[in-house]
């Protein structure tokens, strides 16, 4: 059962024309609407206890709390996170990106199902800065990943809808902490957008996978060098049937390209593997590779250093994000901004002068 279903069941509705209530009381008359019952507000302790006990409904509600943009929820969300923080950090975090049509969602389902079959608990979320315009493909992936969505060992959470990348990334990072506190030991973070979102996901995971496919023209398929350099492994997907030979050729091309690029992780040579998410071929070997990476990184201290650096970067990113938000909502800035924007657009005022005046208004 997914988090969405948990939420739906926690707020049952009596539809028009249905008689008989869920609580044993007489239902509304035919054709009469009855409001959905308002869910009781949970205390901080109830959120924390629910997450730690693995209660899927409480976990879903805790994630909703930290995703909320309401000022009234912020303090409680931060207190929940503070209390759960000592129980977080004990997972393997895997970032996944790839070109459109490479079969990311099919791979996530095959990989996640393999892991739950091995006794792991798997959580899936996404960073999607474009969701305010497109609805976010992770929502569609959730319906396509029917087997994984129904798996009791897995939890699929759609990314926050709307907002700039920084805000979505913050909520995703905090969602990961909740997953870990709830006992999920493998976290899959998908990047749905392109460009900056890959860098953002790289900054919150241990291992970064780039999923590509052969037979689509140029073997680099428009993937920028910078994105390839982020990858700890490249997976050439759909290596089955008539596409098997093309996939092997593509694998060789990527391996040669990687020799000219700087490794993403100190002490680790980025690898290229052929897989078939459809047949499952190569999927177990992907986990063996990640497990080898994690074991070696833990022994050398590389993973611990990466996590500490990520926490530091996250703190600075949050400072910048909150400063931007305070700047945009500052009364003096709000009052002055339209006039200065008009003056800049009409060529009556240099942009640097306008920026200085806005900053002065914000500061004083």
C-alpha cells in the first residue's frame, strides 16, 4: 500500500446517494453531501513514535508536515526532524537519473523489487523542479510501478508539487531522513528534471547512477560531460533481444569515455554495465556493485566524509534559500520592487543600482 492510499483511507468519504455511515451511525439522506471528517492534529511525539514504529500512515503524514509551506507547520516539522535525526543516516542512498525513454521507472521497479526480495526495505522519492508545470512524472511512474507500489517492503512517495528547485530539494532531503528513521535501508532518489537537478541529487546521495540506452543516435545522447562526471556507474538499459549487441557496443564507448573524465568518487573507478530491466538481467550485479562501493567507502572513510560535506553544503543552501524567501516577502522590498523593475526595464535605471536599493531596503 502506498502513502497516497494510506492518506485516502484515513479520510473516508460518504458519497452522495450512499446510505449508512462508516462509524455505525445512520448515514446522510440520499443526495445529501456530508463533509469528510477532519483528521485529528498529531502531536510531535505521535509523529515521532509513528515514524519509528514503521506506521506507514503516520510516516506519510510526517512527510506531508515537512512538505507544508505553512508557517504554522514549520516549527513542529523541524522539531520532528530534530528528534528523529539520531535514528537517521543508516541507509544506502542511491541517486538515479537518465535520458527520457531510458526506462528509469522500469529499472526502479525491477531494482526495488529485487532488493525487497532480498529482505531490504526500499523507499523511493524524486527531485522534480518541473512538477508545477508537468505534474511530475513520478506520479505516472507510481501507477506504472504497480508491483513495487504494492510491495509491503517498499514505500513510494511522489515529489513535492511546485516550487523552485531549492525548496523541492530541501523537502526531499528531509524526506530521506524520515525514511531512514522509519527503517528503510535503501533510499532511491530519482531526478525527474534535467540540468541542475542532477547536481542537487548528487549532493544528497552516496552512489549516483546514470541510466542510458543504446540505439538512439549519438551514444552520449546529449548528456553533458558534467552529468557523466557525476556518475559512479552508467547503466546501458534495454540490453535484451535485438538490442543486445548495440548495448554492448554502447558500453564499450562509455567505458572509453570515462577514462578521460575525473572519477566522481575518490578511490572508485566509475563502471559501465549492461542491464535489462524487462528481463532482470544484470540487475543483481548492480546491487553487488553498489554494495562493494559502500563497503569500500565505509572502510576508507570516504562515505563518512561525503555525508559530512553534504550536511555542510545543505546548511549553506538552506541559509541562502531562507534569505531569498525573506527578501522576497520583506514589506519594504515588496513596496519598492515594482517601481524599480519598471525603471530597469525602461532603461531609466541601471540594474546594479536597482539591486543596491532593494538590498538597502531589505537591510534597513
